[in-house]
C-alpha cells in the first residue's frame, strides 16, 4: 500500500493553480520533489499534511481518504522551510516536544534524543535557546523534532538550504542513512537538483504547479520527457538547438549542425523541433570523426575534477564539460562531436521523441 497518494488534486489560488497533481509515495521511500521557486512544491506538502484542502481530487494517507482527517490524525511531521521553533524552549525541549506531548517516558525520550542528536550533531547545542543558535543550528533542531516523532511520513521542505555547502553535503548523506536505517517515508523538497538527485529513490519534477515527470533520478536525467524537464535538470544545463527535421525524416538540422536521427520513432519530418545535448556528451573530435562541428572557445572554467569550456558553435553559446583538467587553453579548441547515442530530441510542442 502507498504511504501517500494524491489523486487529481487541484488547488486554485487567485494567481496560481496547483495541479491536477497525481503522485504516490511508497512506504519506506525517499521521494524527492524538485522544481524551481514558486513551482508549487511547498503547496504539495501542505496538501499532504492537511494544511491545505484540495478544491478537487483527494489525498490518501495510508490508503485512507484524508478528507475528514485532522492534521494531527495524519501522523505526518513536517519540517517547514521557514522553520518555527519554540523560542522559550531549549534545543532539547524543542526536539523532544512531540514525545513529551504524547507522554512518552523520559527514559525513552532520552534514548531517542541521543540517537537523533548524534545524526544531527547537535549534542553541544541542546541546552541553548533558539535565539542563541545560528541559522544552521536552528535548522538541525527543527529536523530533530521531525525525526524523533514516530511519524507515518516526514515531509522536509528545503530542510538544509540554510546550511553551508560542506554541512549540506554531510547532512544529506546522514539524512539518507537515517531514513534507510529506520525505514521511514520521506518526502524531500528542494530546488537544489544535486541534493534531490543524490538521495531520492524517485523524484517528481514540478513545474508551474504540475508534476512534469516522475522517475528514478537517472531516468529523469537521461530521458527527460519534455523540453521543460530537460531545462530544469542538469548543471550546467543541457545545450539546446532549435531547428527542423529534414523532409525525409532522417536528420535534424540547425544551420550547420546536422545530426542523424536514425532509431527515433515517429520523427515529425519537415517540422520544427529542438535538439538537446548535455555538456558532458560533447567531445573533442578525433582525426577521423565524421559530423564534426567547429567551435571557438570563449573561456575555460577549471573546477578541479572537471572543466567547463564555454564556446560558440553555429553562432550559439554552448557549454562543454570535460572531466579532469585541460593542458592549455587551446586544448579543446577546433572541432567537437556529439555523442549520437545521447541526443535528446523534442518536437515543436516540447515533447520528447522516443528512441527505439
Ligand atoms: N495561501 C496562498 N494564497 C495565494 N497564493 C498562494 C498561497 N500559497 C501559495 N501560493 C502561490 O502558489 C505558488 C506556489 O507556491 P509554493 O507552493 O510555495 O512554491 P514553491 O514551494 O515551489 O516555491 C506561488 O506563486 C505562491 O504565491
Ligand atoms: Mg517552497
């Protein structure tokens, strides 16, 4: 049975419509929700928690229709983006709050507090009040409060956005470990692609109030089902070329850039479309490479483990990602080839064209 299922839910605000949303979260799953700011991510969590009622459609919690369920009955914890700690309570009291509310024994509270504070590295701030903590420390205390309760599911709204980069990386690994160890159901929202892709079992890409695609992180990355998903997933973003499919349906052409589209079903011959190629799928042309394209290099960003080459191709700026470091500025000049197994083609509506 699904832990959470949203079926055809619509919520209209004066200037924004969420949905229709359809998605299901499995028990024990770390389900990611990824999307740009104001896409509707927080609103989806509020639907699940019961803070927002859908105008149409329904939300099932543990298989049961939640229409009549109060927020507390749902047994779902949420860590809010703008977290709210009790200002007059210490870190320890804040974390333990859901358990003290329920009258859990102090022995059990102490044991669970120990486990949670280990994961979150908050042992040294448990005695402080929120006003004495940094933003990151407050965030971790708020996380602790959600983790300590024995919830059916935990909703995390950009839970580590306020932390510095190093701590973010550490925390996401720890959160994943905790979720696995306790076999908990997490719905994890972030606008940070890397964060969601790194830890989610499945991810829903939300754009303009709708779920644009749901899939394993690799699937969504390798086969974005629309141009909008292709643009949201990937950093640096996918290079896009607007052009036309040849009249015989065998090529895609954008000025001097011509690629074969063999192996693609239902090519809209003669029509406009878009070719996408990820920065890491463009390579320096070997001596005998056919279908090579001349680029001129504008700038090079050496990033240690990889290098971003900013270049011009067919009058258009592109980004190429090369693993490792380049020997010199000219190293990637000259000609490049596209990895033809890794082309993305979209029709004039922005829908992905399928490979055989
Ligand atoms: N209570 C509300 N009243 C009116 N508009 C709202 C309300 N809550 C959210 N919205 C609008 O819904 C859109 C999505 O918001 P939100 O779900 O917070 O996006 P995200 O979390 O992806 O940034 C925004 O345009 C926001 O202004
Ligand atoms: Mg939000």
